């Protein structure tokens, strides 16, 4: 009987010790409730609780990376796309994170989903594709303001991927191809215009200084003589010489 009673006493003492003593890591806080009333957050380190009377809830203070599931969004110009995002947040006030909302992880996730659909529905597709950084900042500001009463700080929001309909992808590809062709034609036209300007300037110089035409003539003969292995050389006659022969 004595040994059984001793074993029972040791069991009771051990159970009470487990209930009374809690150890929290550096990144954890324990929100203590005493008879249903919150008395504050404690930790890290060793925490002593009153058995049966005290109850502790652990809260992780590390940054949480939350994937927002893909959402069907209708943009301002009536294009249906599927968008997903990633959310970075952390708990700043453990007391409010436990008392003000039932499950701050689930609540933040649902809020991110609805906010994503709402914000992206207010812009057109071109803005969504070209101004993603400003959209991320807008999402972060809205979510941070709405989660602040829960003691949660949203530090960053990133739109990850946007899935466009096949028809829209084809239309965008055709638009990009047409834009490339337009730029190519403009570049070619500018090249022709610059070349014509240079030719006009060269013609003007040759008209004012006939000696330059003779130098160009000699350079042309030299280039023709150095090209190919043919023994036949065609020598063009200057226009002045032809005029002189015609007069005679």
C-alpha cells in the first residue's frame, strides 16, 4: 500500500509540474489567461503557471510566409484572369492576436484573398502587367491597416503569377509582333532618310569642288583593279572627257 501511494503521489506531483512549468523559445510568447481573464503575455524562457487556474496559449512571433490561393479576378476592362500572391506578416502584439480575432492566420489569409480580388478589379490589364510594384504596395497598405487591430503587421505582399486566357495571350502576341514590325519600319525609314541626307551633302560638296569627283573616280578604278582575278579592266571615262570629245 505504501509503494502504491508513493507512486500515485509521484504521478500527481509530476503532472502538476508539467502543468505548472512551461518553457518558451526566443521567438515565442505565452498569453496567460487566469480564470478566463487575460493577464498578459510572458516569455521567452521559463514560465510558471497555477494549475487548473491558469491557461497559456503560445504565439509565434516569427515572420509567416502565406501563399494566397489563386483567385479569379475580373479587371476593369472586363478581362478574366487568375492571380495568386504571397504575403509576409508577423505578430507584434500577442495579446490582441489572441483576443481580437479567433484565428489570426485564417483571418489574414481570407482577408488577403478578398483584398486581392478587390484591388485588382479596379485596374485594367495593362496597368496590372506594367505597374505590379505599385499594386503590391497598395495591397500591403490596405492589408496592414486592416490587420493592425489584431496586432498583426503585414510587411510585404507580392503578386506571383497571372494566368491569362488563351485568346488574350494570342491577341497580346499579335500586338507585340505588330509593334516590333512598326519599330523596324521606323528604324529602316530613319536609316534611309539619314543616308539620303549624306548623299545630298556629298553631291553638294562634289558640285562645289570638282577635284573631289576626280579623286573619287581614281579611288573607284583602284577598287575595281583589286577585286577578282579577271585580267579585263573596265575603265569608266569621266564626264568632262566625254563632253570634250563631243565638242571636237
